[in-house]
């Protein structure tokens, strides 16, 4: 049996209104769902991205910490969004600049190239293209 693909990723945020607006600008769309979970322990907003993939943000009623995200602690290191080629990666660099989102510039590696940036809660995100530079 083949291992299934990733359906969704959700990151925790401290301020739903601030993060919803930030991700709305990044994705260029409103969330397809934005509601409190039935048990009332968290509020979530989700977007459909790519083909059949979902990205969500959660704000918990009783968070265990107010510390910003940190990829050096156990847990999520980063979320990578796939680009089809380096031209698309360069377009995303321009889009981030236009949105006023700080980033680390395109960084080449032996296995591909990435463009890293962070959301308002310091959650690390990246646009990535696999393969060697032409």
C-alpha cells in the first residue's frame, strides 16, 4: 500500500484576527472555513491551497505557552510550499516584497532552492523548488 500524501497542515497562532489577515494576503483568498471548533477549545481558519491541500491556522483558548514559534525546539521545523520551477520561486520573492513580508532571499542548495519567511507568530515557512539550478 502506498503511503498517503499530506492533506493538511495547521500552525498555532496567538492572534486569529492578525494571522487571518496575514494569511489572507499571502494566499490571495479568504479562508474556506473560519469557526470555533465544536468543543470550543480552539478557533480555526483554513484555506484550500494547491490541489486538494489544506492549510490551517489555530488559536487555542488555553495555549500552553505564549513563546513565539522556534524551529530549534522539538516540533515543527517549517512548512514548505512547492514551486514548479525557479521562475515561480522568483515570482514569489517579488510577491513577498510587494506584500511587505520579510524573507531571506532565494538560497541555492545542491538539492534545490528555497525562499524562507515567517508569519506573525514566527512560524517558519518556505517556497521551495527541487532540483539543480539550470
